[in-house]
C-alpha cells in the first residue's frame, strides 16, 4: 500500500525532469511553462560558458619586434663599441641589444671574431655560438 505511493512520486519526479507534465496537471499549460524555464536555463548556461571562454582566451600577447635586417652606420658603430666589452656574447644578446635580426647578429659575431675582438668559449658548436670578450693576450 505505502510502496505504490512512493512509486508514483518517483514517476512524477521522472516526468518533471523530462519536461513532461505530472499525471494530474493539464498537459498543454504545464508543458509550456516547463519549456520556457528550460530555454532560460539553456540561455543562462550558454552565457556562463561564453564568459568563461573569454576568460581563458585572454593570454599574454607578445609584441611583434621590428628588428632591422641590415646594419646602418650608427648600429655598426654601436656594435663595434659595446659588444666586445660584454661578458657573454650570443646571437640573442646581440639581437636584443642592437635590435637586429638573428641572422644579422650571427654575422656580426663572425665579423667580430675575424677581427679578434671576441673569443669563443669551449668547443665550437654549429648552432649555439657562445663568445666572450678578449682579455689581454689570451681569451677565456
């Protein structure tokens, strides 16, 4: 007797979750009200999802560097004066200090090495060019 009553309550809950009217209600009116709340819920869910997506899409945007692709007179003079005095000389250091391209920085390092203003550190490597300033007669 008591168990059948619990079952009918469960059936009503299942119908309500599916958007159907409970057994005792008029089908048309109740169905419309449930449908509107469903649409409202969908709108709320979509709006919430969009705002979270916006939050995630904001990232740090690295500014585009407008580095020179050739040496002008002023930059060449600055390179000849400053770079041989630096302790660590790599293409990235030269590129950052003089605002030149990586390929121009590599060429500048080769140029300074030919003029014996800088010396190579450790074994020579094709990709990673690491140099230091020349100290007296021998380099370190």
